[in-house]
C-alpha cells in the first residue's frame, strides 16, 4: 500500500522519516515516486547553495552566523575564499525538486563542520543515494563524507563545484585523489546554476538505480 501523503512543503521531518512511494498499485495505476537524496561535503563546498538553486519550494536552512572563532575558519585563515563565508549549516538544509512527472526528490543537506557530524547518521537514514560536493581547493574535506557513504553502502556521486580560481582538475584526477571505488561517478558542476544542479541529481538517481539493481540481482542469483 502507498504511504500516507505528507505535507512536503512544510514538514521536512516527515519527509525524512516517511518511506518513498515506489512502483505501481495492484491495479496497475501509476503512483508518485519520492526519493531521498543526501547532499554532503566539506565546510563551504556549496551544499546550501546547490539545494537552494534547484529547490522548487523555499528551502529550509538551519544556519548560524560565523563568529570568526569557528575551528574551520580559524585553521584556514583567509585561504580558499572561506573568509567570505558568513554563516554555516548547524542541523540540515531541506529542499524538494520534481525531476519529471511522478518523480520527486527530497534533498537533505548535511552540516559541514566536524562538530555537527553526529547528525549525519540520522540524515542518511532511508536515503536512496547521496551527492558529495567537492571543492578542489580543499579536496581532503570530502574524505569524511566518502567514508560515511561507503561504510553505509549508499551509492554516491562526487560533484566538483567549480569555484572561480580553483585548481582545474579533471574528473579522473579527483577520483584518484579521493581513492574512489571504480565506477563512482565524478561530475563537474556549478552549484549556483539550477540546470547544472539538476543534472547532478539526475546522474545521481541513474547511478543509484544501477547500483541497487545490481545488488538485488546479486542477492537472488
């Protein structure tokens, strides 16, 4: 039976916990498909920007103003453009996008600062797939997210957010630097651009579909 309808615009907690509606009804009638995607990455990689640019509803952001004494800002000083970052996500970001008729994605952005990483486990609950947003100026910031999704066997795509003046690495270079498993997609994107962000999400859903199908076939064959 399909799950009960939830207020998708106003209740991200319900979206976080409700199962997706998948497939067709007993009489062959199409039903809506709703999938959960987690967006993770390092401090300042553009997670909130990506969700805000693609969301068809007003995104929920749980942010605090940076004080200048935050560990990440203190450690890096004025490097990599992070000195211009004035706020940080402290719980999650939430948005929704309809990819096409009958397929909607709930987007949950994780906090980037290490002191909030304990929230990742709950945000990953029920996720079909994930996006790891990467900044080539601080690729090492992706290691925690990559490890988290590999450990939980959540298929993920690495999306390289192209910041002005950032090193121009190829997808192959990034895959090698992050020591990704073979076949893990790496795509280039601009988190500010809706079309670019939507393409990342489509690639993510397609890859997750292939991975989940392969695992299902392996389990029965």
